[in-house]
C-alpha cells in the first residue's frame, strides 16, 4: 500500500507537487478490541512494530514538508532512551502533533528545550556560612581559635556578596558544609565526593568554596604548602577556572588584608605545559592571561621584567593604569603564581594543573616535588629556583640558597570534568592518583591506608557513585553525591532553540558555511558570538578556511581557529574570542568542557561526536544565562549521525538525553596489563625522586653537577641489587602503587620494567642524568603519554605559511591512516602533501613510504 499526497499549485498551471510518501513494509491494521499488549482499544490500531518485526516505514523523497494522518486509528509508537520506537523515518525527521496521530515529515526540524533554574537555598549566604562556622568551631581542639574560624567565614561571605551571590544553590550549600567538615576531620561518614550539575550549574563553586574555607583554617593551624590539587583535562579549562578562583580570592584576600590577617591569605597557582619558566630565553614579551581583572573584567597581562640578562620576574597588570590591580601589584603577585619557579619555591595553597604535568613532576626532579610537601630542597632567594640540598650555586649566579621551610602535603584532590577520564586516559589517571598518594606516603611517612579526600565533578556522569568508586578504587559506600535539583515547570531560566539539518543536495561543509553566513546576514546590527564544534583537525582546517573565504565580505565578522595546530596561540585566540575580536570560533573538543565565554549566543555542531555526553557538553557552551541557538548539522555519510538524525529528540529533550547518557555509563578497569607495566616503570622513577636525599643521588637531577662513581654505584644498587635495603624499599613503594596483584604477575612486570631501564640507559657514565634516561625510555615506552596507549609521531609542516615551529604531534595510528607518502593533509587551513618520512622504526617507515 502506498499513500501519496499531491497538491496542485495554481501559479504553475497544471504542475503537481509530490509532498509525502507512505510506504508499507509489512505493517498491518488490527481491528480487534485487544492488541498484543493486552490493552483494550476502542479504535482499530495501526501496528508499526511488533515482536515479529513487522513495521511501517514512513518518509518522503524530496526536500519539502509532508504530512500523514491516521484518523480513527491508534498508532503504536513511543520515544525512549534508545530513540524512536515503532516508526522508522526514511530520509527525514518525524515531527508529531499533540494528538500523536498526525505526522509531519521534514529533512529539518526546530525544537525548544527549556533550561530550568536550579533550586536555591532558603537561607542567605550569611546564614549558610553561619551554620558551617558553628560546626567548624569544634576544630578548636586542634589549636585553631574561634576568631580564626569567624574571620575566615566572614571573608568568604564578603567574597560571595561582592560577586553578587545572595544565595547558594541547595546542593552547593550541602557540599560546602559536608566537604569542609570532612577536610577538617569533623566528618567521618564519607571520605570522597561526587558533584553533578548541568553545564553552568555552579559545580566549580561547590568544591572551591569548601577548599578555600578549609585551606584558610589549615593555614591558621600552621600548615604550609599546597593543600588542594585541582586536575583539569585540558589547559583551556584550567586557564578558565583560574579566572573564577582568582575572582573569589581577590575579595577573600582583600577582606583579610583589611582585617590585618594577611597570614590567612590563600594563594593559587597554575601549572601545565604552557606555564613558563623565569629562565625562558628570549620570551619576555607580555602574555595576555585568561584571568580577568575583578574590577574592569578585562584580561590581565603578564609582563616579564628582565633581571641581569639571565632571568625575568613576572608581574600581572591591568590595561587601566589606575586599577587597584596595578596599585597593589606586589600584593597580587604574592597570591597569584604564574611561573614554575613561583610555584616550586613557594607552593600555592590551591594548585590548578593537569594529569600530564603531575605525571612528569613525580618522575623527573625532586626539586619540583615541593607541591606535594617535599622539603629537602634549597631555594634561590633571587630567582626562586629550587635545587637538591647539595647545591651551592644557582644558575642565575646567586649563592644565596636557603633551605625550604617544612611543608605539609595536599589534603584534597579534585578531578573536574571527570567524564573525560575514559579509555586509556582514565586507566592511566587511576594509576597516576595511586602514584601521587604513594609519593606522599613515602616522603611524609603516612600510614599505608592514608588517602586524601577526592572530589569528582562533571555535568555528564550518569552513575557518579559507581564511576567515582571505580576511578578511586574505593567502596561506593565511602562516596557521597551532591546533585543539582531543578525547579521544573516553575522558573524557566532560558531556552535552547535547536535547528536540526541533514544536507543532501549540498555538502555538509557548504551547508554550515551558508547557514552561518545567513545568520550574520539576518543579525544586522547585533552580531552573535558563535562557536562551531567539529570532530577532527581536517574538518576544522577546511571549515575555517571556507568560513573565512565566504563571510569575509560581511562587515565586522572574523573567524578564528582553536585546535592543537594553534598550540602557542590558543590562549590569545580564546581571549580574542572573549573580547569579541572574533565573532566565530571553529574548535575541536578541546573547548567542549567547562570554558565559559559569557555571552555566547550560538553553538554549531558540525557532525555528531561519538558520545552523547560530549554533545551535551558542547551545547552547554552557549546560552548559559540567556537563550541560545543550537544548529546541529548531521553528516549523511556517517551512521552515528544518521541514527541521531532519526532520533533527534534524544538531543533536545533533557529527560531522554539523560536516559540515553545512562547507556554510556562506564567504569575504570584497572587490570589493564599495559597500564600496569607503564605504571611500574614510572613508579621506579617516582621512588628515585622522592627518596633521592636518602639515596644521596641528588647530582643525577642537576645538569651542572658532575656525577661521581659513588652516586652511580648507589643508583645501580637501588635498581638492580635485590639484597640492598633501598631496593627492597623501592619494591614496597611500587607495591603500594599497584595494590593487590598476583605475585608472579607483579614480579614479571617488575623484572620487565627494570630490564627496560637497563636496556634504555646502557652503561652508566659520569654524564648520566635522570632526565636523559627518562627521554630514552619515553621514546620506546611512552611513559610521558597518559592520553593514549600507542606511540606518537610528529608531523612537520613547511614554515612558508606560518612560524618556524609548525608541528603537530599525533598517534602512530593516525599517521598510518592519513600520512602515507603522497597523501594530502591540512594544517591551519593550508593543504600539504606528505613528502618525506623519517624515523628509527624501519618497518613503519617502510610501510608509510611504500604502502
């Protein structure tokens, strides 16, 4: 049976238009009073699906709107977490009316999603903190005065009120109290916490507020050093969250200063691969940071003032000359630390970092371990460099090296955007946390069961307790979840308007360019801020080039690109986008988490990501506190795009989207043999670093010190002599990292790791240094790589169209798929042909050259 709807257009004479087509692929009508679900029906039922596989497929063939109605019949169909059940739209989207028996067919659709307000506390901020202060005063038994707790609470209240926050959300209030009391040792019911709220739902404050409160109380108690380490999966997110923390601390510390309690000032620092050393040669040009002035909301600039032609000292400054940030620059620079020496010489109370940095710090140099309380170092009074205790002269030329004051260790670790910890990255993060804990236990002589308090945060973890338990290797009973509740049907904060498209006549990229061009053409005066998410570098480069070519003639529109191809310029591009220098930004997944660009009006999804949780993060970048347009352009050549095209309500209905995300629930599987092998190798170097003073091998970490035979003998004994007491301590250290593992498996993996080290370093020489040993091992075994399990390659591009350092690191599998000789690849919108392949792996080189 075929149903066809034809209309006649008078303006076109006898021309008729085919508007919709209904094709029966085995469905049937049942006039019985009872259907197969034993539900009584007063009308005959149209079966579009049953257990025997009979179904109706409905669709239309042209890019026009069609409609099919079942009058006098029931239609068995539904939406659930798997999508549309009972109807199979072909080549189109299905939009039903309110009665459910009339269907419209389009190759596009528009849908609305209400964004409800989060339930707020019934108490004002003052009262919320008053309740916390009352219970925290029990901490007086540890030597903290009532007045200290009062003034810390008052400073936090002042900070929030100055930022316009009159009430906390209910889940924030609960988290502030429970996490603070746990960190102070006053709550033993739960040891770890998970925080879940939608994007822009206040998750950051839910863990920052208790961290600030508890850190200040510990300071009053005399605790020096880093108290909380905050892990972020991307540099962009760490930079963005630093701005939020800096705003809180500006008012918090200012209040303490005016109350003559600068001893309680909370310091912060950022540490990742883009954070410079004061000795970075030739790099004294000012850097625009992601931290905005708390007064003028303009990005602060980091200036470097050269000192005696050897190193530079940093200084934060605002563009407005008379700004308090400039007047109090010495005070600001005491509590915001943005160079490596500033962080290692005086570890901040709260450190924002990423997993890659801590992985390297644990292995490569004990003088960097000050961030976990390692105090067996000397500090240069002049430049802030840190050295092993044997050091006599700094590289800046100064001989004023003073012993580091005794430091405490971190009491809390935060893992933000934890949904990104899946696959290889998740497993290796699991073991990184174990290594970090064991390094603290080894140096500070903590008991074997000591652990910091962990806080897991994400907008898109469906089973947070189960996930957190697997990531931390804990019993789920020890984890408490704080989840935001919404005032559904009461307070609609804003709405998202979705436009779903799957181009057939035009290419996907051309459709995207036309849609964005039309958007700005219609916008006229007020130009919206638009972010375009793509799934690959190639798509980013091509789309960026196409958008620049097509909409360059529209006045005032500039397009930026944000991918790993722009590694050195990414902070500048983010800042320019925030300042609306760029109106359109083409980005890969590096910007899908956490980053807040304020007045972002439009998000374009150029092809579906593999995970619906990633889609949720991407659409969360737009709107925030206002309405937003979400344009979703599906790729007709990709199965996952076609699935979500047919099942579009999984993307725009919050309840269905949440149910669909439950299918993505995953846990960390720690029994991965390759991860264990790499972890054991890393843990060996962790131990050498954290125990370097006891072993007396500090010279191995100092490039300027000559290594004598005694140092080499001690290193050999620790690594290879099974009778040596320090070798046995190294084994115990590694076992503390790995945990319960079959003895035979552990011994085999340990023997393999030691053999790896022995083969990599070759014969010991007096020029032997730990850093050079690590580089050799990393070239073969990828010990610096936490993100992937495979080897890495480096793409090098001609500098003709850019700087001299046009490179792109990528996994070996990417090179095999896309970089054989003669293949075309793109970089920053320019297309290149692979001309030469170099490497020390003969078989791979031959494969790529010859295919």
